[in-house]
């Protein structure tokens, strides 16, 4: 079974959040043999909030490339909570479905959905048709209108457009599956969790919570022996810098990279290892062995 996870964000407000959540999506894909793609920026529009529409373009680009597998889209505030979830088994009996979406809690209309986490079966003709219709509705919004849209909560937003496409066309709606959000579209979801703006409207606070949750996921994964990207990086840095295998003391470095992200965490761990007493002592010992005259004898 083919599956590609898609994520996107603007370059500024949500990019830090995406760096955190993408770690779980990438690790999940690595473990299960899936593909991962992301895009940072705005494909059409004038404001960062319009990066929300990027998901439509990402889906259509997969279709145009001839991809006919499943596409799983995750918002920047959504992360894989269960890295061992058997998604192949979950989707095995759903090949006749064009899409899988979750109904907003409390809504009586099943297709009143949350677009933060979506499955599209791009091998299903109605799955492709739904993406095309979603794109058509967005492209019908003139640039002049987009210039005035500075918030994802305006009426012309991606979620409303998808809901209207489903609501107004029974043919598009019929093969889609609408499910309870507790599996993959809830802050306590069993497979994928999403920390919505409605739960914490402060972007920095919400990002901090997500980073902590992601770090905990990888910490738990390391505790069960399954390992993580951060553990692998730290192990290699130990071999290169300290010339030995990592031990239990390396967990703190893994957690540091998990919290700071690969881009910022790795250089910081390299600096700490290079400045560690162990590394300095090893360098002095090597210098003493190779050039004893260069090492102070303690009488200077």
C-alpha cells in the first residue's frame, strides 16, 4: 500500500511548530515505509494565513504526478502520537472509500469536518474529483479578495470550501467516510493528535506544548529500545568526538535535540561535547603522546 504524509506551513508563524511535528511524521514514515513531503511558504495568496490552502495544491500535485496511493494530510499542529500504529491494517478494508475525515465534535452533519487531518484515496476517482473541486472553489476566489483575508477564520477558508463541496454534491460525499475524531483528529487522539488553536490561542505557548509532547514521544520510544533520529545522531557524535559509544548519560543530549530541533540542536550538542571535560582530557592526552614538549609539566 502506498501512502504519503503531507504537511505545510507559512515561513514564519507556524514554521517552528512544523519543525516539531514533522519529526514524528518523518519518523513514522521511516518506520513503516511511507513517503513524506512538506512545503513552507504560500503557494497562492498574500498572507501567511493563506498557507492553509497549500494542502490543496500538494494533493493536486501528487495527482498530476500520477500518484494513486493514499495521501494523509496533517496540519502543522498535528503530530503522530503512536509511532507503531498499524495504518496499513486500518486502511486495508477502506480501498472503496475516496476519503476519510473526522466530524467536528457536537456537529450533527457528518460531513461538517475538521480539515486539520485528512485522508484522500487518490486511487479512487471520487477522491481525485473531490480534490479538483476543492481546488476549483479556491481558484474562484479573486486575488483582490485574498488580499483582504488575513485570518484562517474568515468565511473563505479551506475547511468551509471542503465542507461546501461535500454538502452540495452527494456524488462526492457518498464514497467518503466520516469518523469520530478520537483516532486521528483530537488533542487526545490515539494515533494522531492535534492541538487546536481553540485549545490554546497563544502560538508560542501552543508550540512549546507541542515540542514537549514530541520530545516525550521520542523519549518513550528510546525507552522501549525502538530508538529515534535524535538517539542515532547523538550516538554518531559520541563516536566522532568522544571516540566511544554513547551511554545512559547521552539521553540529555537526545532530549536537547528533540526540544531544539535538528537544525539548532545538533550544533549545540557538538559544542557541548567539544567543550566537555572528557573531550578536553582526551585531546590533552593525545597531544602529550604525540608532542610531549607541548604539554605543560606543571612547573611553569
